[in-house]
C-alpha cells in the first residue's frame, strides 16, 4: 500500500500495527523513508504495544493454527518458526528475485526491532498426516475469532501438543515462499548478522529462526496479476490487433477474464478481445517459458508493443488481485493507459515447479489472497 493509504488506515488508532510495520506514517512525509528515525520510531511503537499489553509474550514456545475465510473459502495454516539454514540451503524454496534496497530496509527493521514483525507466507505439498493434525486442532476452542473490515474472517487456535506438528513437519521435504520473499531474505540476513556479532554463537539462539505461516498448497488461491501499457508503440489499434492475429486467434470477448492458460483478454478502445495462442507453440516442458506472463513478454509486450525490461520500463504497470478487470477498464478509459491485458492466474503447482527447478518467475506473476493479517503474530529474536 502507499504511504497515504497506510496513513488513512492507521489514523486515530494507536494500536494499528502499521505504526510498527510502516512507522514512516508517524513522521513528516518529506523524511527519507530509510532515515534512522524511521526504524527508531518503529521500535518505540513496538515497545509501547508490549508495555500497554496489546502484544503479549507467550510464556513458552508454541505453535498455532490460523484460518482465513474469504468469500466462503477457507485456508488453515500452521504458525511457527522456520530455520534460517533451511532458507540458505533451499529447503525453503523461492521463485522471485528480491531488490537489494527492500532487503536492506527490512533487514534493518528486523535488527532494530529485534523481531520478525510479520510472518512469511509459506506453502508445502499436501501431507495427510499434517492435514489430520490440522483438522483435529481446529475442533478446539478458538483464541481469536474476528472479521476484519475487508470481510475476511480470521480465527486462531493454540496447539495443545506442538511437538506433534514439529515431528510431522520433519517429514516434509521442502516448503515454498508463496508471499514474502523480501521478509524471508531479510530474516536470513538479520540472523547471519547476529551470528557474526556473537562470539559465543552455538546455533540454538532465537535469531536462527524466523516466523512463518505454512499452508497446505491444495487450499491456496492465486489471483491473476494483470498488465496495462501506456501506449501502442506507434501502432494504431487496428495494427495491434492485426499483429496479435499473427500469433494466435483473436475474437470479440463477452467476458474479460481469459478462460484458460495460453489465452489473454485484450482491452483496446473500449472493447474486450480474446487472444488464444496455438497450444502447440507453448513449451510445456519448460515451467518458466510456458507461464502466461513469460509468453506475454516474449510474444506481445516486447515484439509488438516495444516494452523492454518490465521491471524498469515505465510504459508498463501491473494491476493485481482483487482490483480486478474493472480497474483495467478504468485505467484505459481514463486515457492513462492505451491497452490492458487480463491474465489467467497461475497455479500453486506451477509456482512449485518453477521453484523446484531453481527458477525465477516473471515479475508480478502471483497475487495471493487473502493476505496474512499483520500484528497477530510476532517473533522476537531473543
């Protein structure tokens, strides 16, 4: 979210966790967001929440179950700590590149707070033993049960016998970062810095662990991450459509959402078109090049619309998640953008296949919804 959105959400509520996670909202807007005062303010706000009893330390090591229900769909994850060595050894697998400036910021945030302020969203391939433990665990009385302002219901259960979950996860070969690549990278870096600064390091210290919520992959929902392009690279609308017909079948569309992988909704001059690529031309044996985001870059954004590196080209922007295709129409109709592309969502299985190969997905490929609620779980490093 933007700084302005964070200010609006936290206004009048000193207990809002944005005062910790985005503490720049409590400081002048022209202050450098990486100024030392930003991190000191986060620490002061964090300490105040503890002193006021808003955040309470667990008396003993614990595991929790955390359910989110959105639009009638439930996902239950296991809340606990994962080891920085597993991150380094790729037992916790990644599928996105991280930016150094964001890593630097979050690493400093962890070290100044002496805490992982927000958990990493992790997933793992479904395991019958763990699913049984989860099913049994949610029969107990809840610790928390509330519906947030966005309509998502959140429930938390304490686990009576956490050792059973620890033992069950020992049989899970790998986990995957679903959302939180910068948080996990910064947690690993913070742990490494604390190790280097501790001549008596022995490996059991809390800084060797960082906070995660591990969800079975079967229940997760990925929403599409759409694209908008500012201009048509000197082409007319008719010329763009003609070029698209060279790479696939183009027909008028009654619905903006593409029906399957290998197809795209194209919004141009107030009308939706469906582009369907020839399935025989899609390299299904390559988990990265077969992704719709990669196909879009390789066949449309680059050769037709002249977009360069989409990480840096200001002519392209992204519209993710629950903003939906109505936002695509709005941005084109406003004249801000010339063309929009509605994407089909990737699957969790595709994400894991890319990570298993050690690959990197194209930027802005996955949007997980609902997001983890900040402020429910925090892990201190000592």
